[in-house]
C-alpha cells in the first residue's frame, strides 16, 4: 500500500500546497486506488503522478467543505470523458448525493459508468474478504468523518518442509489448497487440516484517515493501534484555542492522539497557508510527543 498525498493544504490553495486529497494505491490488489477527499484541482494534481482515473474504484469524502469536495464534479466528468465504464463508489456525509447530482445535472455532465453514492452512518460502511472499513463522526463545525481501513489477516507461510516430511511430496496444485481450504483432501483419499501446515497468520494492516476535527474520543477510537494515522495539523500549538474553536487540531494535539491510541506512525497534513517557510516547527512540536512522525508535502508518498 502506498499513500500518495495530492493536496496537503487547509482552506485555500497555497503556492506549494493544494487543498485536501489523498490517494491510497494498492499494487498488491491489482493496482486499485482509493481517493480520500477531492479538493479543488485534484485532477490537475493527479496529472503529475502515477494515479490513473480508471484505477480509482472508491472515493471517500470526509465532509462537505469546499476544500474537500470542489474538485469532485470535474474528476467525475474526466473519468467519464476517458470512456471509463467500470463502476465507481463514493462514500460521504448526508448531502453528498444532492451535491453530486445537482453539479452533474446543471453542467450537463453525462457519466459513462455506474455511480453508487453511499451516505455515511456510524459503523462498518464496507466489508469484503479483504477489507473492513468503518467510520465515525468527528468534532468539526459541520459533520466530518474519519475512516478506519482494516486489512483482514492472511494465511501464514506454507510450511513446505513439514508437508514433505509428514505427507510426502505433494503436487503444486494441491499445495495451493492448504492456503485456501480448512480441510485438504489428498490424492490417496486421506484428509488433513491445513492449519497444521501453515505458519502464524499475517496480521492485516490498519490505516486511519481522519477528516477535519478537534480532539475527540471518536478520533481516538478510530486510530487505536493503527499502523498509520493521517491527522490534520492545521495550526501550531500557540493557536490551539482558535484551532479548536473552528473544529481543527494543532500538531501537538495530533501527536497526543497518536500516542494515546498506541499508533505506530503519524502523518500530519491539512497545513494552514500561514505556514510557508516554518512548517518544520509543526513537525518539531509533534515529535516532542510522538515518533515516528512525518509532515506530508504535496506529491510526497509513504509506503506501508
């Protein structure tokens, strides 16, 4: 998994930071890409990266402020103009359907692919054999959500030497069954439990991506023991009172959350345009509390 930051600014675009957008690229899952938020000019940012619109299968919108959604109608249209016909799912707060349908209707934009819009409620919003995605409402001036993406555990390493020792030489196609079936029937008709011939399960990764928020219990729970937490860091700690008044967090508060959640890595984003040259001060105050901690820049990536 690779997190590619397309926009790391807050509120309005700055020369070196566009507004919010983040791509999760998954080469291990056929290159599928998920997009988190889609601020103004996100599709322009994408042009400078390896992200391809047809690869985007899901979009998650944290809240309906313009710096998180104003790029969405254009991106949907461009995906269509490229002749894409594979379905796209969009998850976001109540009101997202009205925004999308109105924007497309008034602009006469016809989509060549099925579009499914899912408006968020607390709890599990998506689950398949690979992932479970859950959400909860955060503490912002409008409804804002955070997302917990949990990769399910995978079967452990196949113990080939043990299989050969206990069962003899097993043809390749039958070896594959040990990872796919709880009971494996051998060529001689006997049956064995596959669990005896697999190493410990491989733990799935946990990624938490939080929308705009001031500190709140819901954010803490979404971040609990996550491998990576992506957290807004709109202001430095000297602006804490003002930040919290408008539903935002400081770098120090983001670091405190990561520490209390027993997370493994923290990435700061959503940086106010007031910080142009002195962004290292935000990172420094966070690192006094929690490490490893990184401050994202546009087009910077992090691999899980």
